[in-house]
């Protein structure tokens, strides 16, 4: 199991420091293992294999052992009323999210200074030593894609127990169905992947969607929209609108569709919702936004500045370059609502559910959009998760990932009973 593996490395490498805590020893041992990632060292490969083989099982067991006593409920917010059926969430001994409500925010129950799991600490170290370092270097898009793609070694190409089908192709991009094998459900999660509109991690997205489908008893449509710089805006946006139109054309009830997106895909989902409203198309039941990128205008204030040294994954500096790629260098497009939804009018949108980490540079992207949504009479909720790294939903070995997906599944089931 991964904890035993890490403890073994820690005791071997740092055995002369018995006064230090096991967590500190494990953290430093993993720094040494992960620092050699680029060279493909045996220590890193062993860590990857251990994470793939052991940690998912242990984190699932830990999650199931938690008492169901939190009693947190969906907050009463302005706009469209939620179902009268109350929703209870599992207690979160680690990384309790803070739920934003109209007015002052407060914890959804429990400590105001929650601890995070050691797996999350490991993920933060991994991100800081690999992804963030890469994003701070001037490398070509091709090299960036290749090195980011190396992270795919953490994920199986096709999670077992699910069907992946490529029927119903889209005109300009790939898309696939993710279905739990043998499941019967008419719920559809239309998902737009992240990657700053420039790169993508298909194995991670599939694995995350598979877990979400199992938790929400749904199937998913994963849209691999066209990427910049080869295909700048509005190409990818048009692909995602076409994917929604296709579902309607296949006879899927819009009341059984929930849009979903992570990172740039979250911003894409909001931009698509604004376009659907402008096109007077029937709205989906709701949208799930996981750490969405909603402001492409390079704001020099708020969490973009405050969290820049704290964010273990994202780099503000390279992000500016990637955003310019997405709009094809046309800076006047940066504030277009379909590019930067935070500048849009949210009136008429369905209920929105945001999740974001407290140390992310994109923290305010969620908060600002939720505030604008409420001004427009839209039901919007933000969960701020303590010290979660960007993209933690896609890390199956992080216990908080499973809990976050369970909360998303509750939202989906409530919107599509």
C-alpha cells in the first residue's frame, strides 16, 4: 500500500531524524522521488505504480468509513428553488469545503481550520515540482503537451467496468460516451475537459467521469473540442454548442442533461450556457463547474495575485500566454462573455454548482461568477475546499476527490431526480 511504501522510503532516507513526524518524512521522501520525474527514475515509477495499485483502494475504504453525520444541506439561495427533498452529505474529516451563501460565507459544519489528507499533501508536492515548474518555463506547445501528457501514466486508459463508445461523431472534433456497464439511466453529463484550451489529459478525464457516472447513476458525453493555437476561439466553443445540439437531436430531454467542466472546461461550460440562452435553446437542468477559468482578461488583483505563491499547480505567468493563444492574439476577445463568462449576464441560466480550492489562483473566478449569477436571480453555490490543488477531482488517490465527486453527484441527482 502507498502509505507503507512512503513510510519505508522516509525511514530509509531520513532515519537519522526520529524527532520528525511521519508526515514530514513522507513529504520529503516524495520530494526526492518526484524530483526525478523528468528523468524517469525508478523511484518515481515505483511511486506511480504504488499510487495506481494501492491508494485508490485505501482512499475508497477511508471514505466509506466516515460517519454520515455532517448534516450539511443545500443552502437556500435566490432564484430557482431547489427540490424540497433535503440532501445530506458525508462528514468530511479532512478538507471540509466552505459553502458560499448570499451574505457572509460560513463553514458547512466542523472545524474552521481543517486538516488535509497526506495524499493531498503529496499531490500538492507533485504539482509544485512538476506541472508548476513546467508552466513557468518557456517551452513550445508541442513540448508542453508531451510533458503534461506524461502525467497520464497515473491513469488507466480505460477504467474497468465502463463502456466507452465513439458513436454519434461530431463534425469537427472527437467525442465519446462513458457508460457504467449494465447501468440503465437517462441522465447525461455533458463534460468539457480542461487544459487551458491548449493541452488535455484524456485518461484523467475518463477516469474522473467514470467515478462521477457511478456515483450519480448517469452516463457521460466527453467532448474533445478543438484546441488552440491551431484552432482559436470560437472553434472549441462551437464544438461544445454542437455537442449539446446533438444531444437534443438524439431525443435527450434537456431536463436530464447537466453540463460539466473542469478548469478551462468549466469556463467553456459557462460560455456554452450563455450561448444556449442567446440562441433560445432549451436549458439543461444545471451545470457543475470545477475550478473554472472564467476571466481571460488577466486581472491583477484578488486570488490571481494573492494565491500566486500558494497555488501548487497553476502559474499566472504562463497562463497569460495560453489565454492569448485561445483568442488567436485578438485581445479584444478577452472580455467576450463566451470567452470570459464573468463579464456576461447570467439571467436565465440554470442552477450552478462550483467547487474550487482555497489556494487556487482561480478562486475568485468561481466567487465572482456566483455573485453575478445571484444578481441575475440564478441559484448558485460555491464550495471552497481547503488547500486542494487545481484538478484534485481527477486524482483518485486523494480522499477529498471522492468526497467532492459525491457532492457533485448529489447535485446531479437533485437536479435530475
